[in-house]
């Protein structure tokens, strides 16, 4: 029988992250562009598609920034949990 290779999960995590970045950028751009096309057809204008394309690009960039910030930001300690831990430490020390 052939040996099974261990699957490196970090590769799959990286691919998932890249896919999420792409989707978070593409979806707002497409939605706003199609909304611009719809408004231009109804109103008989030709500039809403350009304006809403850039609005979608800004929204997508903001989504990616928030997502990247959340990934690389160090988790902050919750003040209530720190207080609870201090209380637990005090009670165990007195016993």
C-alpha cells in the first residue's frame, strides 16, 4: 500500500485567505457596477456606472483592510475576564 502524505493545512488556510480577499474585492465592485448600469439604463445617463464602480472599489478595499487588520491584530484581553481571573487567583491564594 502507498503511504499517505500529511496534508499541510497552512497551504489550505493561505488559499482560503486569498480566495476571501478576492471575493471581498470583486463582489462590491460587481454589485455597484451592475447597479450603475441599471440606473444608467433607467435614467438615460452614462456616468453612474463609473461613479458606482469606484464606490464599489473603495468598499472592497475597505473590506480587505478590515479583514487584514483583524487577522494581524493581536487579540486584546477582555477587562471582565482579567478581573475574573484576578478574583480566582485571590480566592485560591487565601485557601
